[in-house]
């Protein structure tokens, strides 16, 4: 990789340095999880009681949750503490991911990381809180009343924990939809208009995701699909506002540059403005400014040019071979035609055996 292909003020790192940096990031993440686990494990039973409260309130009187496995009374709180440690360490883990890829980012890209980490963590925890305080009471209230008569609802603690973990992460990831939408708009991969036109497909997709990630009931499916759709709309609104602000700032910067140029060259300002006006009218609002282009992929461009030259040479060689092949075929065909003509001429020169003999050669009856 050449120096021009690197971000400014950064130097190329070797593979060993990348691996060491990756090892440090992974080690810090594991240590953070272990520290949180050590802190949470003494309170594992209390944490499980708090997690199981949305279901316990709907259990019939005189019943409680059960443990069908031999080691479930110990392993289930242990698993809860470990998963909760990972859940709480998520912002720090995301920060470690960012610190690993930060050397490859430019300054304007690094400016997005802070708000991105904050809002993604906030929305992730907001999804978990929404699942616990809104979805769980409605779902468990519905499921507890759906039990047939004579059936006692006694949920296994391990199965309940698996269900809760799945729901927490499902709603946490679903609430990240605005982040994805805003990033798509800011990177100019998709325009807000196209995202608005795709709204019917998004609504259907939200209900499909809700069907796959939630229990087989319409309540939890709807409670996951509707927030996803609303957050999608919020992402479009926020992304459009940020895009307009950035476009306005770019226009102001362009005007300032034009004014500075006009002050430096007052005699040519009129001509430059006349020449620049048609281009400004035809500017694509979603076009990437020239200053955003960099030389990060300079080596790749050079390699592409080399490959293009190589392919052009191969094409020219193939065309030459094709012409030679055609000439050889034409020569062979001409030789075959000449041989056929000679053979036909020889056949014409041979005496014909099919001519009838003279009648005088036949013996007469008198001779006999």
C-alpha cells in the first residue's frame, strides 16, 4: 500500500501490528466482561427474581417457576450474570471495535463515531427496556390466560431465561433501525426519496421479522413490527434533516470560496461566475463533493489500470489468432476446392463404359 492510499497523518501498519492491536482490543473487551460478571454474580438470584417478575405476577396462586434440570438452579443464574455482563459491556465493546478501525478513518469519518456510539447504545438499551416494561406484561398476560382448564402454568427457569435473552437482543437490534437508515443517507448510498418509496416493503418486512423473532402470537409480533416501522420513519426524517444541513454548509463553503476567489481576481470574477453558473445549476444534489474523494484506493486504481492493459493485450492477441485461424480455414477450403475440381476433371476425361455397343457386333441368326 502506498503512502497516498493512507488516511492523512497516519502511517502504514504491518500485519503483526494489526494483530497486536486486535489482540489488545479483544483482551480489553474480555476483561470488561469478566469484571462486570464478578460484580453481578453475587446478586445473580436477585437479578433472576427481577427478570422473572413480569411472568411471576401472572402465575396462578400457589404456583411458581420450576427447575427441571439438575444443575439449573446454579447454571441459570450463572448464565444470567454472564449474559447481563455482555449486555452492559456492549458500549465498551463497540468502542473497542471503533478504536481498532479508527486508524483507517478520516477526520470527517471519525466525527460520526461519537454520536453513532452514543445513539446506538441508547437505542439498544431502549429496545431492551421496551421489551421488559411493555412487551413482557402484555405477552405473558395473554399467554397465561390462553392455558386450557386443568393445566397448571409452571415455566422452567432455564427456558424462561432463554426466551428473555432472545427478546432482549431482538428488540435491542430492532431499535437500531434509525442508525442504519441515517448511515445509508449520510453515505449517499440511498436517498430519502427512495427510502420513502420502499415504505410498503419495509412494513411487510417488519412484520416478517416480528414473526420470526417473537413467540407465535400476534401481540408480540405487532409490538416489534410497529416500533421498527416508526423508527424507520424517524430515521428518514433525521437523515433528511442532517443531509439538508450538510448541503447548506457545503453551499456556504462554496460561496465563501467563490467570494475569496473574486476578491483575489476582481477582473476575472464576472467571467468565472458566468462559467460557473451553468455547472452550479446542473449540480446533482446527491453528488459526492470533490473534497470527499481521497487517494485511499490509489493502489487499487493503479492495479485496475494494469489489469485493463493486460486484458487489452489479451484481446488483441485473441483477435490476431482469430484472423490467422480464419486465413488457415480459407486456405484449407481453397485447397479442398482445387482438389475437387481436379478430381472432377479427371472423371470427365475417362472413357464412358456405359455407351451401347454397335449392332453390327451382335451375331445374326443366319450366322448361327
